[in-house]
C-alpha cells in the first residue's frame, strides 16, 4: 500500500492505513463515520481518532493526494498501452438537511444546498478500468478545497480552471501521453484553442455547431448527413446501452473550427459578452452511433478531438464511451458504497480529506477488479460471496460488492488474530441451532 508523505510521522501513516481499510466497508446512512474493523478500539475512540486526523494541520491535501498519484503511476505503467485517459467531471454533493455545515453552498435551483465536487479520474486506455482519482476539488461557500494546494483557493469557472489543472497533471510526468475526456460542458472554441496551444490532448462531446468542412462552412449535422450519404459509417463493436445489447457504428471527418469564440463573464454584477478571435483549429470529428438490435438509433455522439490520426476513430469512440466510469465513481461515493451525502463532518475541509482517503479505498477495489490472474478471479468471487450481494446473470462482480467484501475479509483476518478458529467455532454454538437428539420424542 502507498503511504502518505514520509514527512508524516508513523502514527499518522498508520492512522491513514486504518482509515482507508475502514472505508472499504459498506457505509450506512445512519452511521456518523466509516465502519471500524473489529479491534479492541471502541467505535467512539475510532471516531475521535478520525476527527483528529482530518483536523491535523500536517495532513494537507497535497500530502493526501500523493498516494493516489503514486498508485496511478504504478497502474499506468502496467495497465495502459499508449495513452492515459483522464476523465473530468463535476457533481453536486447534496447536504440540504445538514444544517450543522456552515460553509454549504446555496445553488441557483431550489433545494440545491451542499458542495460542488470536481474530480479527475485516471482510466486505462486498454480496458477502460479506472485506476485512481488523481485530483479532487470541493467548492464550498468560502472557497475551493483543492488537492493541489495546502490553502483555500478562490473559485473559477469550470472551463477556465481546466487549463491550470491540465498543466498541473502534465507536470506529474506520466509514463503515457494524457488524453483529457470531458462531456458537453467543455464545448468551447476558445478553450479548445487554449488547450491546443498548451500542447494538451483532449476529447470532448459537442453540440451541433458551425465548422469548416472541405472548404465550406456548415453545421456538424450537415457533415454527419454527408458521411451517411457516402456510406462512411462502419460497424465498430457490440456494446451495452442502458443494460441492453446494442451495436456501435463510427464515422470520421476532418473539420476546422474557424469562427471567433465568445467569452461571457459577470463584471460588476452585470453579464458581459465579447468576441475572442483566434487561429483556425483543425480537429477530428468522430461520430459515434448506437443502434438497437432492431436497428433503432438509440444515441449519437459528436466528438471533437486533437488526438493523432494513428488512433482509430473506433478507439476514440470507445474512449468516450468509457467516460461513464466517472459517473460510476460518483455513484460509488454517494449511494452504492460510501454514502458521501450522509457524512457528518461539519466542514468542507474535513470532507475533502476524507474523500481523498475514500479514493484510495476505491483504488484498491479497482486494482482487484482489473487483476487478470487466476488468483485475482478467485479473490473477486470470494469478495462477492463475502459481500452477501447477488449478481445479475452474466455479471461477475460490481465495484460496491468488491468494496463491501474487502471489508469483511479484513474483518475476518483481524478477528482471527484475536481468536483461534476453535474459539470461534465454540462461540458459534451459542447462536447456531442445536440438532435435536434422535431419542427425543
């Protein structure tokens, strides 16, 4: 296991290990903290120890994120072939009923109270398996708790803040080139140009927009119609769409973003908008279509990327398909495992630290999930059995089942250190039904 900064004393490093293990347990909405392992420590003492850890000034966010970065570096060398996929997204964390949290944000929509979570998730370019969250930012009313900095930062717009984050991630010296994958929120010509100028690779889903195609200005939808008429779409692979079997078709075209960008800002309380001119930006348009077995069009994605043409269009479409991994991560944090929106920490600073600890627990589970060895397969089956969860037909495991099973396995090991097998069998007779005597009437 990767430890936090060696600048932390052994006591804090041990506490970090213990907290990661406790976050492997299936959380309860009625619980104020993670599930302590069955040691001699009382639940109250474990809660107090966690409280002191999250409030310790030496436990800074850069020190807590470093084990995740180190973990991702090791996984990149082993599980990535040509590129490292970096998926970016934002998610609202709902704390509408937590009145004890004084630094909650009050959103523009009624009932939207809590914090805004931003994550950069490292993903394998070969399998689409998540490796580790390598960046985390939590925006509260007083600022942003950013894993790059030990101090509170001032908030920026989602897209304006990405260039600095891309630069930061580039400085981490990954063994593979990084491709940043973002949903439609990042559909912005001005930001595309800035990322291209800084040397960053990106893959973004876009809406219908004006481009230059074969020397003429037209909408992307018109480009798609021409590709369809030319028979450019070809079968890519069998996929799943909302749990149903489907087939994916892909086509590609070279386009140019030639128009000016628009920048909108709130200045002195007023919304202002102005043009920003820039160079013509050549990009690849990859069109991904998903059809049902009956030939019904289920989804169509318009993807713009500056990834080299040596990467096939079908691969680019698959990379974007894997963007859903970050949605699964948010689900694992919120409702399918760690119950983030029921955490009792009263400040965003403590919640951010706990999120980084929980991120390592998720990275452990993902490491087990992508282990291709026979031992890895055996371990996954064991963890699913220990979790007590039923898998659907053809499903070997789920991430929440692995997380829950790992806690049970660790609890078993810790229990066996305190009791012998004979002791446990003897104690079990107190709760197991006794067979009736054959002489009983």
